[in-house]
């Protein structure tokens, strides 16, 4: 209808600190500021941008959270390169809220299954002899820990971490470590179910054997079966505890 109002949000006035942070980011992207290079002092930044000390500090702290700036007491702030761990750390707060909801927990479990299914396919296709030896060592440690729940959980995490290290991609290793931390409660709950430790070890052995045989389809099937079983144990335990 002519003259009808569009459903827009009011324009938000940007904070001065956001302008400062954006300009510093642009300098980093353009190469004017390089990793390892010290930034001007707070006083110099205040003069450069014609803003107060609080705006400069807010901008620097914002860049620090993004992994773009390192701030140490008594030293000028310096430019840093964001790491995979920085990316994962930024996600952690949101994931905590996602896990508070049952549907969110199921979605994270599904995401983990898809991620690890692809990891084992890659491992089966590309694992070196050294990778396979390391995976066997992790598997043997997992077997030795059966009967000791705390130790079994540690060796469970270690087995999956070795899988994530095979592609030699820092994003994969950081994400795998984060997922293990995010789903720690689910792991301990599921491992309390009768027969869960033996079932997990048997699944790990099937995954290892498929990778050692360089069979990506078998490796993916074994991982899917394993993580679906872990999910079944967890939700069954949750159901029993709610009754």
C-alpha cells in the first residue's frame, strides 16, 4: 500500500569505542598494523581518534576478546593474530545456554556426530603409520581404564582427540577439545549406565580397525553407531532420573 511504513529498526548511534575498534581492525586487515607490532599508547590513541580514555580502553578490550590485541600490565597493547582457540572461546558462552535446553543439547550432539563422522573418514583415507600407532596407544589406554570411570572418561576424550589431530588442522583440534568440554556432563552421565564403558571401548576398537584398514565407510558407520549409542545412554539416564 502506497505510503505504508516499512518494518525497520531505529538507527542505533554507534559508540565511539566501536568506531575506534573498527578503524584499528581495518588497519590490521590492510597491513598497516602487523602481528607483533605495538600499538600507540593510550594517550596517543586518544589524540589520534579525538576520544576519551574510556573509549580507547573499551575498544582495546573489545579487540582483545576477538584475539586481535594482547594487553599486558605496564606494556603497550600489541597486535596479535587470532587463533582457533580464540574462535572456540567466543562460542563457549553461547553453547552453555544452548545446552541448558534439551533440544539444544540434541542439536549439539547431532553436530558432534556429523563432525566426528567426517574426521574418521579423513583419518581412514589419510592416516599415516605414525597416526595409527598413536591411535592404537590411545585405544589400549582406554581398554586399561575400564572399571575406573574417571580414568575411562579421560582416555575416552584422548582417543577422540587423537582422531582430531590427524588432519593437522588447529581448528579441528580446538573444536574437538571444546566439544569434549561442552559435553563432559553427558559423557559422565552416559558412562554410569551398565555396560557403557565396555560398549564405548568396543566402538573405539571398531573405529580404530576401520581406520587401520583405510576403510572410510566402515569408519563412518562405526562412529555414527558409537555416538548414537552414547546419546541413547544419556537420554535414557535423563529419563530414569526424572521419574
